[in-house]
C-alpha cells in the first residue's frame, strides 16, 4: 500500500483494525464471487449469499471511512501524509464494481 496509508495505520490502531476487517470482507466477497463464476452457480441462494457478502463489505468500508473522518489521529496523519482516503477509495471501488 502507499506510504500515507502506512503512516495512518502506524498512528491509529483502531484504523488498522477496521482496515483489516474491510480487507477481509472484500477478500471473502471476491473469493465467493470467483467461486460462483467458475462453477456457474445460479439461483437465489448463490445470489443472496453474494449480496450478503457485498453488504458486509460495504458496511465495513463505510465504518472505515467514517472513522477516518471522525478520528483526530487519522485526520492528523492524513494532513501529514496527504489525502490517502481518496486513493484507498479508488483502489477498493475498482475491485468491487463487479457483482
């Protein structure tokens, strides 16, 4: 990841925890989506599971963003290292646009 993100996670342990939860939710969603795609699973159950995992990631990402905006330590780190939340947002949104 980029340098400003490293500064932020070094400063704020809660941000690091939320980032790990967000990354984990994204990874699980991506893996399941790939599984469904490869095995050509169809049906309500597969779709419902994908939607549930997508929603779990979306919640984790929203909490991460909210924390980044509300936390004084994270704001200080962002000001010191540049605005990395936009970079993180771009990276995550690029990989999550496929349902």
